[in-house]
C-alpha cells in the first residue's frame, strides 16, 4: 500500500479531536501495512499545527496556510483535496465525519473520481478491499460495506477510535494553491455560530444533557451548575428544545448533533432511539432518571434512579469537594 491521506479539520486554531482519532487509526493501519500517512492542514493556523499532526502519526504534512479556508466554503477545499489526492494517489482518503466533511465529500468524490463509504464507525484495509461498518436505521442496525476500488474515501463518526499520540516523521510540504481561482461564484457573507454554555458541544470531552425530566428554570439552573463544575458542554433532547428550554443548536440525536464524549451525563432522558443515535458512542454514560424502567438504563454505564432535583445538587456538591 502506497499511502493513506487524512484531512485534518480545524476549529479555533486547533485540530479537532475527531480528526486526531481518524489520524490515529490510519497510523495504526499504516504501521501494520508498511505505508506512509500524509495529512492535509488548510487554515490560517496550519503552520502552527504541523507539530501536533506529526505527534499523532503524520509522515508528511501538506500545510496550506490561508485564513480564507477558515470560512467554510466547500469549493476551494474540494479542489485542494482533489489536487493532493492526484499527487499522493493514496489507497485510502480518510476524514472525520464533521458537518464540514459531509458538505464537501460529495464534491470531492466527483472531482477525484473516488467512491465514498460515509459515516462509518470502523474501517480497515483488507487485501484489495477497504471494509467498514456503518450504523444505519438510527444506529439500530450495522451495515458492513466494502469497496475494491484502487482508492476509497471514508468519513468516520466521532468517537469511533481513541486519539493516541504516536510520532510520525512530520515532514512539512508547503503546497501552493490558488484559493481565489477555486472559489467560483460563491460568496461567503457571514458564519453564524452558537454555543450553549462555554464549551463547544461537538468537541467536548464531557457533555451534560437535559431531557424532558428537566421541566423548568430551576431544573435548568441545576443542570447548568453541574455542567459548569465539570467544565462540560450542554446538550438536550428534541423535546426540551421544542419546549423552548434550550436552542436547536443544543439538540443531540438523529435530527440533531452526534456527540461522542468521554463522559455523557443524561439527566431526565428516557432514552428514545432517536436521541440514543446521537450519543451512543460516548465512552462512559451516566443516566439519572426517576423511572427505573427507562430505556436509557440499557445504554448506561452507570445508572442513578431518583429525582434529578435532589440528585443534581448532591452530585455537584460532591464533585466540588473532591
């Protein structure tokens, strides 16, 4: 196998955790099969991120320094990745399944002439095939998919692998790319972003999430105090969003965000499959619900049966004193 190419998505001048997870898995495959790992960094801060990419296994780093890439236009990124694919001729092109990746992967597939295995929870190169597993039907079933094409694109669900530091050679490749030429007729007017609390939900290592059991402002205050104590992001189910307690940007589930933190605390959440589809990849799940038969307990690592209005103050106090 010649090489594996990984696109590293960035946010706030940092490489996203989900991208480092993908890079770690690709490093593992490359070490087994005797391949190189090349990565693409395209942002205004790309130069400062080369070392971090190398520390997670990158042998070659295509550093394209241009702050315009921070603006989330699809056409320039698809054009850049297509060009680097033609230079590298990689066996595998891998990227985290971020919202940005979902936007750009179709265009990249057409430009580079490569098939896509999207939104996978595991992937590998086995003989002459790229094989992967995709959660489908709101993660109730797993589909095993494969492609024998010479080069294949995969997008990977956040939380599918651990981000493990392992040094690559880290050779920097300064790649010349004409951003303006690739923009076409698209014009970026503004980028609207929203955070519920102080921590970005999509990158948080700890998430505290509100369900229908959080009924009012008092419950919301208790949940937010726990989140603040833990340095956690705040999520919510669709029902809580629809009753106006939290904005749509906080919604986790089949029709919201997909998260995969190290710790997910489900507060007053029953465990409907539509919500579970958005958080089932969390490494440790703590469920707090007064209904001992709530479906969420089937997915929980630890469960607490009781009234959240009594449990949250005690839990927050215990954490503050620890």
